[in-house]
C-alpha cells in the first residue's frame, strides 16, 4: 500500500514553512522561507502579503520534492498562521490595498485608549472576551478605514476583502480572483474583536462600533472540516483545517483535556490552558479564546496569556546590541555568570501584554552598575522570558480552579536548556518538551488529518506524543520569591516611564 501524508502550512511571523507528516506524527520533510520585516515608522510592523503567497508557492513544491512525493499522496492540508495580522485585498484583482499590518504593530495605541474609556472593557468582555489592545485585528481595520480614502465604501460594496493570513492563503490556494474561497476559522475569528465568543458569529454591535461592513468579512468555519480542494499548487488535494498558530500548538501538544497547558516560546510567547467546553472569563488579565472546533462538535475554549517579546528580545540582543553573533550563543554567554547580578530587563517594546495590557509601558533595564557584564545582560534577557511566564501562570492559577501541575513547551527557545530550567524554577512545576518540536505545524496537520479521516480520533494523536526532555524545579523558594519581587519592581519602572518631551 502506498503511504500517504498530511501537509502542514505554518505561516509565521518570520517565515512560511511547509512540513509533511506521516501517520505516526513524524516529520518527513520540511521547506522554509523567510519574508522581509518592514518597519516604516516607530511602532509600525508590516509584511508583504504577496511575498508570503509567493514564498508558499516555493516551499510546497520543495517539501514534496525532498520527500519524493507527488500531490496525489497528500491526504489533506492544514494551515496554521500568525494571528491578528491584517490583510485587505481587492476581490477582483487579488492585489492587497497595502502591506499587511502585523500583530506586533502599535499604531492603534490612541484608539485603544479611546475604546477603554468608551464603551469600556466590560463591553468587549461581554461580547468577544478580549480587551482593547493594539494586538487585535479590528483596530487595524478601523485605522485603515480612517487613513485609506474610500476604503470603507469599497468594503461596503464588496470590492475588498478582509482576512488574517489563513484567509489570504486559502483564498489564493482555491483560485484567488477566479472564485477563491473566502473563509476563516473560529480560532482566528476569535482574535479579531469582531466575533461573538458564545455564538461564534460576527457580532452586529462590534461591527457597528468598528464600522466594519459585513460584505468584506470571511465566512466563519470550524477549525477542522473539509473546506475545499486546492487549485494549481496542490491540484485536487483537500484543505481540511485552519487554526491560529497558538491554538495549533495546543492541538499539536495534544492538550485535549481541561487543565492541560502549553507555552510556545518564539518571537513572542503564548501560554494556553484548555478549559474544555466551559467559557471561563478571566478576572486577572488573561484572554478567553476558542481553542478549536472539530466539525459539528461543541467548541473547546482556552485561557491565554500572550507575551509580546521573548525570542525577539534575543534577536535585539544579537542584531541591535551586537553582543552575540547567533541566537544560541546567548546561553553560552549567560552561563559565564552565576546570576543576573541584580540586573533585570523588561522588554516592553510593544507595551506589555498579559496580564497587564499596558500599551504605554516602555522597555527598561534596571540595576545597571559597573559590576554588570555582557554575561549578566545575557542572563537578564533569558530571565525576562521566565519572569513574564510566571506572571501569566500566576494569573492563570487565580482564574482556574485547578493550579498548573505541568507545562508542555515548544518553539525555538526551548533549545536553550538554561532558560527551560529557569522557567521550571520560577513556576515550581515540571517543564516538558516533546520529541516533535514543530508543534504548530503538527497541530495543523493533526486537525487536517482528523477531518479527512487520516486519523480516527484524539486518542490516536495522544499516543503519538513522546517526551524528549524534562526540567524539574531546583531553585530555593526564598530566592525565587525575592527575585520575583525585584522583577515586579522593574516592571513598575516600565509602567511609570514616560517619553521625554522634545524642545518647545
């Protein structure tokens, strides 16, 4: 019998990857291409959606070629994507109206403050379980309407379409301007501030508030069900799943039961706790989000703690300060010292996300003395990720009836053993990493394979999960809590910092 595979497309913040997985969830081949990051103004972050589509057209054939597999041996395709990044394009030509505005972009900060005053956080919590933040797509749409002449009328007339990256890619994969399918899944829709978290439909009051016309919106579909067949790139292959990247990682980590949690350590870091079919509203600064929805089954929800800057802090240390030449070197440099020397870095480059949600926060380095070396700074960079994780877990434990017992981890930063040990120490729980590190891609593949009948049920997927590494807490509790207090004082400095005014 000829073996078949599931193809996963992972469209991330820095690159687009295509990975083939076999029936045991093992990686068969991978192809990846980075795309350019555009920073036209301070706080602005943009991507070229056309470049990303062109990269996908390259990586799919590359992955098939490496595996020596033809498209007819692909059982299904699943997509995972960077969430909240906003694309608006012309329905007739397929051309974007401008660059995609990325989830890290902070140009909507003034609108955030306006919305928090009126109608206020409670209005949004009741409808979409989100809080006003530069993070979410609806604010970017509102900004585009305010700054691109005639765009709102074109949207009302159905001439332009809106979507996050999975919508853009599925539309192109299924024909583009020649009848492409315009859809999104519930996980991505739940991050727009436009979907009602209970009904899983576009909310009339939210659409009215942001001034978003319905004709430009994609149809909301489950995370896993047959959508359509791909066109020329993968002729006849079924597209059967789409999830936001963090929900895909939760699925790939097989966190299918309430109380199971994962954290993905990448450009930013995202900790999700499965709460089952219960919609748990956070009172401590977390987000309630849709974890996944399989076909006609009820939706599964999650609490999420989003951290804006973790891996990108290491990139800053490498590219802006020039203290290391490659990201893995930071662990070696950090090991040249025993501790951080009293130095703390709060990386509020895009403000602070969960649990504080302060777009006005600014990055600070606290505790600089003549004693501090680049080794101490390297350690402070890594520890910033650990302390931010601790803040999120504290909020999660306060919201959940069951405290966290174990944290599954994935993402590029989990290769740093010093960091993972520090996370275990500050959380005081075991931290475990699976054999397959590409859990975002794997989750999209799992969802696609389930919808296509490639895998029969969730239990089969659980049996595919195998532990590769585990870190147990070792830090003295007194030291841990004292250093945590120091970190929180550093955060207070970040929140109290004000940009100095220029000359009058």
